[in-house]
């Protein structure tokens, strides 16, 4: 195979949150399904049967990844579609029971925008604030539950600051009150052990790329007994809940990616944690007036999110780009809307602090050399920009 | 076009900004535009000799295009008469830089405005806005929600400091006492914001230094409009007097002495 991850030796990539390379073992597993094994599972001949068989085998593998049953796994085109199907599909199917939905202030932008649509469909939506570390308070959710509440949606972990939510506690509260619980687990996927049975989860969003599988594939886990309306209508694939010919190569890829995670996660996460802790410790020590955003302990093992007084994130990002280092920022100046990240504002940060934030996310091909290079470059960059700043 | 796709010329000025700094002395005037809230702040100082801009320096907080436009205009303005310099437009600056991403044309292209502000200040012989600028505290309006959340996140006294432990706390400017209080609360709480309608703190040097060294954040030229929440305080609405803009801040407690 030529498809090695050597590309990562040329650039220092510390933005795994935004995109992950597909693991070469995954690519290898996918390749036969583009050409030799091209069947449509709906077809009744041998090539079609072969496709059905591999589809169900993959479904089983992915079910095992989150400890669900095989027929609780639904394939979609990605996490955004899964979130749409979970919220809109559930709300429309269950509106006779009530029209109130609860989400947190730091949900992924797709959840925020989906609930805006639901509000126009006469649903009421409550947004629960988080504490300064980005944790949702169980009490604040409980306070907002009414006899009209049908669904609570809180992300497993935040995709920006990496704060992990008390999911088991929230889902238990929902189960007691007979309210459905959805979690977008994309940020936590591959990093934390996911168990829908242990955590009493009713609906869960997953993405293929977030475990080093191909883009364009997502999963919605739907617990048996939970009813939703389909959003894409057609030939009745995926038990009629998501029509469209199944994307077999991608499904094979995601199943392989899940298998690799199952075998390697623990060891991999140990490595991420060591690098992350080195990064956090040294940045806070070396750079005056630098701060860690998010929770000091309850955070994803691959996430380090900082802010620096007196400077702006896009400037830091551009300067690091000049040194071959790829990172992300929550600054408005690099967004399409010119609004600062709603997650950072929800932590209680001032706008200028949100503008001065920088996010590092580590992944499978990160080496200690990458961390050392970032630690060498960052203090110089911050220092130069502070010399230009009227605020420092 | 991505908001961060810049021309080589923009990147050159970003990497090697010209004329960074602050001028002092006679025949010097200062101009300032923008606001850290919106992500860009620019300050220029100009030195005028025989009606010409003899020297010019800048400081910028902001994105790549904010730095580059400020740097570029210092080159354009140097040596020009005040009348000529006043005619430099935002478009002139953007053109000289071989263009800016469309989304950045308005937000981060403030250099021409800041230069004009400096020249106007010079021509009006307007002195630097001094630290001791009088504050406009007198006409504080009613704060919505203050009564509703009294003792549920809104406090008129702060005898019990442990109450603020782990709470993001907003302290409203009620003179030196409130500033001292903000400092004490910051020993308990990791997040204390001091809100003042003034442009500068009215306190002695010792207190100012202590504040500067502390983690207390100051929001200048700002007023508290509304306190919001669900049973207890969860967020506040703030009026930014400088930009005449309103925005929300997530806070768990508000102290109004």
C-alpha cells in the first residue's frame, strides 16, 4: 500500500476535531466494494445477496462498538443528518405527547439550528446554560422539565472545549420522567467507551470520519421502542426510516474503523493524554496570562483549548500556519458569520477572550515531536502579537 | 473565498508590520476605532510637522487583515498633508493590499477611519482623552430583573464572600468600594467581571495595579441592561456604549452595591 500517513510528517496537524484522515487499513478494507463487490443489498441475485450479507455484518460490528442491538443501528449520510433525523423525526412522531424540547447552550451548531426550525413548527425549546467549565447542570435540566417535555438532547462531550457531560445522570433523569434522551456522541467517539445500555440512551448520533472512517457516513442509534418519522422518503431502506441505496463502501469502512478503535482505543488514548497533558502544562507555564478553557479533568483526552489575553485567534492561527502548524480558533474573524463561538460565550467568556482562543486536538498520527514543535512556536507567536496589541 | 484567504501583500504586512508603536511628545495626536468586543481594535498616533504627517505608528488587536490594513495605511499616510491623508479611503487601503476577502471589507478595514480620527483630533487640538475622564454614572436606568432575582443571584451586599465560590460574578461599578469588592470576590471565584460606564477606572494607583495583576476583567463603557435566568441568575444583557450594541454574558451572580 502506498497510502501511508507520511503526509503527516510534512505538516504538523493538530486539528483532528475538524477532520481526520481515513486510516490506511480502512481504505484497504473499502477498496473491493467499489469495483468487485459493487452489489445493491435490495437486489435479489447473488451479487445483491453478498452486499446484504456485508451490510448486516458491518451493522453488527458497529452495534458492538456502542453495545446496542444490531437492528438499533441506522445508517445515514453523516452526523448532521443523524441529528436532523433524531430531533425532527422524534418531535414530529411524538408531538401528541407534548411539544417541549430541552437542549444545552453548548450543543453543536446543527442542533441549535434544527431547534430553530422546530420552534417555527410551534415546538418550544429550552436551552440549559452550562457552568464556567462547560458542564451542564442536572438541576437546571430538572428545573426546566414540564409535563410537555418529550425530548432532551445533550452532546456526550463538547467538540470545541472538550468538556465531558454527566450523560449517565442526565439520561437516568430522563428515563425516570419518561422523556426520550438523545446525545450527539461525535466528539467523544473513539475516545471514550460508549455504552448505550449502561447509559440508558434512547438516540445517539455517530459519525464515520470521527473514528478515522470515510466522510459521508453517519449512524443514528435508535433504541427499540423509540418511534421516529423518517425524513428521507424513498424505497424503504433502513426499515423505512432512511431511504436510499446503502453506501456499502463507506459502511465497510466505518465498521473497519470501529473494529480498530475497539482493539486500539485504550492504548491510543493513553498516548493522547500524555501528549495533551504535556501541552497544557507547558503552555500555561511558558506563556503568561494564558488560560485553559473547559474542564480541568472532565475533558476529552485529545483536547487542549487555550485563551491568551490581549491577542486575537485568527492572527495566532495565521502565524502558526506560517510555521507549518494547523490548529483551530473560536474567533469570530475566522468564522462565516463573524460571531464568536457560542460555546465559548456560554462558558461566560467575554467576546475579546473568545476571540483570543486556540484549540488543539490530537489524533492517531500525532507524535511527541508535533507537540514539541507547537510548544516551541506558540510562545514566540503570542509574544510577537502581544507587542502589536494595544490591549496587552 | 474563505475569510482567511489573504493576498501575499496582506500576509507580508501581517508578518512584517511597518510602524508599530506609540508616538509621544508635542504635535502628536491619537485616533482609535473598533472595540475588542467585535474583535478588532486599532490605535494610531500621528506626529504633524508643517501640516504634514511626519511620523505615524499603530497598535492593533485583531485578525490578519486588521494588522495588515493598519500597517499599510501608515505607509500610505506618511509624508502626506493632513488634507491628503483625510482623503484615504477604506477602498484605497484594500486596493493597495491587492484586495481583502469580501467579509473582511467592513469589519477589519478600519484603518482609514482610525487615521481620520487621529487627524480630526489633531485639528481640533483635542487633547488625549485623559484617564480621569468623568464617568456618566449619574443617569443609570432601571436594571430589568434586578428585583426578580434579588438574593437569587443578585446581591446588594457581599458580606458572605464564600457565596461566590465557583460562581461567575458581575460587579457593577458603584465607586472604589465596588472595585475593592471585585478584587476580594476574585479570591473566591475564578471569574469576576467589573462593569463600568467610564472609560477608565477611578481608583488610586495602588488599587489599579492590584486590579491589573488580578484576574478581574473590566468592561469599560458598558451598562447593565437586564438580568435573566430561570429561578436563579443565568445571564445578563450588556449595553456597549461605545459601539451602541447589546450582547449577552453568562453569569451566575450580580453584585450591585
